[in-house]
């Protein structure tokens, strides 16, 4: 029997009230807010320590309240550890105080008996050290199931055969599968927890999107014992392995209501409850979201406040995943769908989360990276850019900058960590088209008025005044004429009674960007879109002056000693800064020494607030302001008088530094700057920027026009020696989806889990054709040969879990004579394992039936001869993981060139192969059904000192060929597969490749396989590469360690040399 939970009992009435309330976005929640305020909220801990606590309002770390502003990255999607610092540095610069990391069970656990946390990017604990040095907390999400649009949701393929049950439940077979991995990774993470000296892991997630606490309708609370026991087993394993920070779960959307101690006590509840939400759809294909949230509604916000107060009222409102972008599925738009979740989405939806009293958010994704090799689930192609703030090529632009505007604000809006929901309606504004939520801190009386259009999708430009409650009484603002503007898809957070040291901002109709204390005096930065008016009332000052006006079409007026009268007017002396914002920056200095910086959005995009230390709380007196560069990575004091600033620029740029007047010397990326002191105390200088050839225009890459080519499908010929292949002879299967014919021809059951798989079946006797049903996932394909003659291809479909069914007639004369055995070859692509329970779907041949007479269309075909044996070949070594640096998901499959290692550095063309020379960037496979391998070696000597480059390969169909040619191509770069190109299904043509995978200062092995799936014509692809970006930076080839990444590119000799045993 569960012990009586008095808090749960006290909250039951509140829960009932909130669950019954409307969730329409415009409905007033005042009654609910009153119920919320009536409860005395307890401070929780997990009983193991008090380092990390939490309550109704927010997380509390070492006694200090924290608004968690986090962004997700996947270390396994950027398999160059030397680049992790680059991503984390950009996150810190954008105002994030935390980062989220998914782990990947399959990546670390290639076979039931092998765990690898050491080779290459498998050694992930470096992330914790980097994050700690930068001042970032970590939200660690080890799974064991994660989804992330990765193959099988990170379930190892060996666990999906059926031998371990139906997965993700309390089946002892499944528990025995995940426990070694989960225990090992938990023990690795444990020393890095914030509860340990120098640690920074703050939260630990169990499972993902596992809303399985209930059977049927969660409102009925019928326990699902299998799911509950699974969660309890995970919790037990984590705790036994030393994890003592709070445990939480990420529920799929708002329906499942699972694992909250405030909602139930039936078992499996965790310390903290969380949900994920993707209001603009997690996919660039909106059709995928029609069954969720009552169907997709463009740019429509959702009401979260009632949900959290009903399900987890004594906990912080927590979103372990909130939309940071969308993945691009097969068939999605070329380059993704950045406009769906662009800067306007960032502006409106993230502020709306704040209006919902959410105080812990992890953006999915902050940096998406690449689904290189076999990482992708079948529904996505190679890119996992995710339209994230940091692009796949590691670039930053307007989306990151817009995210930064809010991130820097959250860092200094400390009153947000404890607010009550004071009200919401359209009556706050003088314009009924404007909807406002009021949040108020009960301790300081500081308030936040989050405004947006009543219809969030509105694109109209509307102005209004706002009714606010302040320490000076009720006011209608702005006071001095003018108005607040919402221009289209726009939202503003209006602050009242914001205090920093002795300076109090009574109200501001401009948004607060950030704040610092410099020389013991406040410096506050505000921003407005160009062309709008703002008004800031300062309670602590009596006079002020404009000391800088580097702003086109700006007008700043200081109104002193306000003494208004009447309702909604100030009734005693205040200082008001009234202004119209043009393009640029103005600085106002007060008589108390405080400074106010005013700027437009474009200027705010290039305004940075690096911290001088590594405290995630970013104290205001440990911050400097830097204006101008594309990116500011860091600022460090070097003695009392010197400041070292690092960052990136792509062109000549001015820089302005707001720091202590003690600072006399400034360096930029280690170089001394010639600075000038301004009248308002800042320092200015000019940064020259990169010069040719270290520019996008000046950088020239070697042409990819000299190739060696070879046949990569000799297995089609009947005399091919397959004696070293695996016998496919299983007559029983643990699969929940047994085949129609035997033996079992499911690749995972023979240890082949990624990439292409080849099946050779032998038969004797009469037959007119063969019926084949093959399974390989969305967008997969296959081709069949009989005795060396091409029979046909199933080219694939952009369709979930298709069965590629074809009846193929044998050409006249194709059968072997004189009683010789016939050899049928089926070569199939494998697009990875499906997600959730569908990971159990097999990959391989479900039906192989020889037929006579009329060609049938199903398994009911009349049978002729029978297959006497089958052999199978897949990626070299199978589950042996013979290349641990690239790992089991490297993408290497069973094509002949892959098995032989021809794609690896140092692999010379073997003398036995018929290699031909090929000139030009167009690669041709003339034979229908043919698969050719092309390789070239290119030496790079890019300017690497003080610069960072991003490069991408391009794969396109030449204008002379059909744009939707039926072909499949793979690109290998130094042994890593970094492109899957299927032009008749997908639209990706640009494939970024990370430095470290590419050697920018040495030799690179480039290889391409091209598979012709046309029935009668040749196929062609063009291969090229391009420079995506060049920046002058402190993060260059040598200082980053990228010049020492040869260990990530082991050649064939380092991996054992000759691979003839896998032929």
C-alpha cells in the first residue's frame, strides 16, 4: 500500500479545477491563479541531498533560484570531440545556462557483450568538463530509448529481433539488454553531478516520451504495471549507480499525464514531471502532425499553464523538449524549413512559454548536426540541421541572435524564477486585439506583462497602451504619448519594478535585453524594433543626459521630475526616457551613475554579454558588454587593466566594449587592439576581418575530377565465391513478424544491422520467375539478379514501412543448364530501424517464392523449384565492430567496396579488381541495376591559423539527366559516410562535412557508390564541394585541437589491413 500523500490530497481540488478549465488561448485563468496563490508550496528534494531542490516556482541550486534555459545537442551527431567546445561556446554566448545531451545506446553498445565509452566520440565525458569550464549546467538524457529520429530510437538493432521481447517494458529479457549499458553510463556520469565538487550535471532523465503509466484514458488512472515496473527498474539502476540528482521524464505532449508525484502515487513517479511540445510541427511535413494537438494550426500557441497546475502544481513547469526547429523528412523541402520556426517563432512562442509560467525549457534542437552513417531513422535523410539556431555547418545567424535576445534577458530577469499567475485577458491593453498575461513576484512585487496578438498567427501591425500595477500605483503606459507596437507575429515582455542595485526601472515599454554592473554602477541595455517608440521610467534617478547618439533617425528625450495627476498617471517625481528607435545605438547616463543603452533589433543581434567567470548564474558584476562582432565567445580579465576577448568576424567590423574604466588594454583573439575611449566610458576599435585567400570568395577547393572506378557488385555472377559468407539457415525466428517463406532472411538475426545487405539464394529445377517481398524502411530499395542477369529493381517510396513487393520474370536463357545451380542475388538498402514499437519490424526478405506460369502478385504464387540454400553478407565483421572509432553506425554496409574497405584511407585499389580511370565531376553507371564505386584522393592546404571554415559536398543530377533519376548514392569522406542521396525521393543536395572528418591540412580519401535502379537507362550524378563559410576566429585548426584529429581517421592498415575474409 502506498503511504498517504497529504500534498496530493490538498492539491486534488486544485487539480480538478484546472483540468476542467478551458485551454483556449484567450480564456481568462484568473480563478485558477487565485487557487494557485492560495496554496503554500513546499520546497522539495529527493532525500539524497539538498544541493538541488525545487518547488512550484523553479529549480533551486545551492539555495539560489534558477530559470533553466537549455539547448539540446547530440555529441554523436558531431563525431569530432574537438568541435564540441565550438558548439557549447556558441550556446553560452547566446545566453543559455544549460545544455541537454541525449546519449545513444546503440552507438555505445554494438553487441550484447561490448560496451564502448572510450573510442573516438564515444568518450563523451569531455562534454561535462567543457560545459563546466564555460559555466553551463547539463541535463543528461541517457535513454535507454531516446527517439531523436535516430535508428530504432537508439535501441541497438541486436535488441530488436524479438529475442528481448516487445521492448520498453518490464520483460526480464529486455531488462537484461538495457541494464549493462544504463548502469555503465550512469556510473560514468555520476562523478560529474552538481552534487559533487566541480560537477555540473543538474538533472537526469529516464526513458523518453514514455507516457505509459496508465492504461487507456489517463484521467481514469488505471495503472499499467508493465510500464510502471520498467520505470521503477530504471530508477533503481540509476540510483544504485550513483545518480543522486533529480530524476525526471519527458512526456509526449500533454495527454499522457505520467510519472508526476502530484498526480498519482501508484508507482513509478519521478522527482520532476515534464512534457515536450512542438506547436509548429516537429517535421517539415505538416501532414505528420495532423493527429496531434487537434491537427496542425499555423503559428498557434497552446495553453500550458492549466496543464502544469493540474498535473504537477508543486513542481516547476518543465519542458525537457520545446520546439527549436523541425526535422526534414524524405521528400521535405531542399534545405529544410527554417521559415516555419524562424526568428518570429522564437519571439512569440518562447515568450508565450514564459507567459505560461514555464521556468525550465530545453530547446530541441539548439544544434542538430548530421545523421551520418547509419544514425538516421528511416523517416529522415542525412541532414539533421533541424532548422536549429546553430546550423549543421556550425554557423550562427538571425535565429540564434533572436534566441539570444531572450536568453540574455532570462539571465538577468531573476524575478521570473518566482512568480504567481496574476491574470490574463485582453483588457490590460487599450486595443482588444492584444492579449496580455501578468506574472508577479510575490516577494519583490516585480512584474512581467507578456503581450502578443490575441490571435497569435496575426500579421497585422497594432498599437496600444497597457494598464499595469507598479509600486507607484496603477498606470497606463506609456505616459508621455506614443504607444507600444506589435508588428505582425510579435511579442513583448513589459517589465515593471525591475531593480538592479540602487536603480529601479518602474516600467519600460522597450524590452530589457540584459544588464550588468560595471564599476559598481548598473548598465542596462534595452531594444526595440527600428521605427518604434519606447518609454522607460526610472525610479532612482532625477536627471540624465544622452552621452552617445550613434543612431540614424533616433530621437531621445529626457523628461525630468514628472509630476502627473489623475488616474493612471505618475503622481510624484520620476525620470522618463522617451525615445523613437532608429538604426543604431544611444547611451543615456543618469545622475546616479547608471547607464541605459538603447538599440534596435539589428544592433541587439550583434550585442553580446560574455561572463568573466564560469558561474552558470552569470552574476551581473561578472559581465562585460561587447558590440559589433558576428560572435563573441569569451571575455577574460588578464590582470586589472587588461581584457582578452575572443570571437568570430566574417568582415571588417567595429567593436565597442563596455567594461570597467580600469581596463586599458584589450586583445581580440590574442591580438592587441588600438582602442579609443568614448565620452561615456566605453572602448572602441576596428577589427579588420579575414583577408583573401581566407574568405568564402577567395578560398579555392581542388576540383573533384580525377577518379578511379570499379564494379561494386561482382556478387551477381554465379561463380562468385561466397564460401566465407554467413549461411542464412534459421528455420525459426523470435520475430513478432515471421516471414512467409523459410529459411528466415532477416538481416539482424545474422548480425548485420546497417547499410546494404546482399542475399544469394540457390535453386535447381524449373522456374519462370520469382516473387520477392523485401523490407528495409521508408525510402529503401532493392535490386535482383539471376545468374548475372539483371531482373529488376524496387526503387523505393516515400512511404512509412513499405514492403517492396515485385514479381520478376526470368529472361529467356537466364537459367543455368546441365543441372547447375542457379544463383539469385538480392541486394537491398537498409534505411535503419523504425521508431517506438515499430523498431521490431525486420529488415530483409519476408517472402522469396519461385514461380511457374502466370506471374502472381502475392504470396499465393504457385511454386516451382525450391531454394536449396541462402547466404548473406553485410557490413564487414557484423557485430564485431572492427572499426570502433567510427563505430557500429558508421554507415558502412555490405556492398563489395565497403566490405573490402576501399572507402577507407590508405586502401589502394587491389590488383585483382578491374579499375578504370574516370575524368570529370559527373559519375556514370550505365548498366541498369549496376553498382559502381568511385574514389579519389584530395590534398587540402587551407589557411588554418586564425580561421575556421565550413565545407559541404554537393550531389546533384546533371541537367542532361532526369531530375528524379532512380539512383542511390553514398558519399564517404575518410571512411565516414556523410551522404545518402536518393534524388527521386529526397531533396537534399548539400552535405556539410565537419573539420576533423575532413583533414584541412592533409590528404583526404573521398569515395562514392552509385547504384542504378533504372530499368533501361544509365544514371549520372555530379559531385562537387563548396565553401559555406569562413570566419576569423580564436577557434582555429590548431588551438581547437583539430590539427590533432588523425586518430578519428584510421586507415585500413590501422584497422587490420586486408579484408579478404569479408569478401
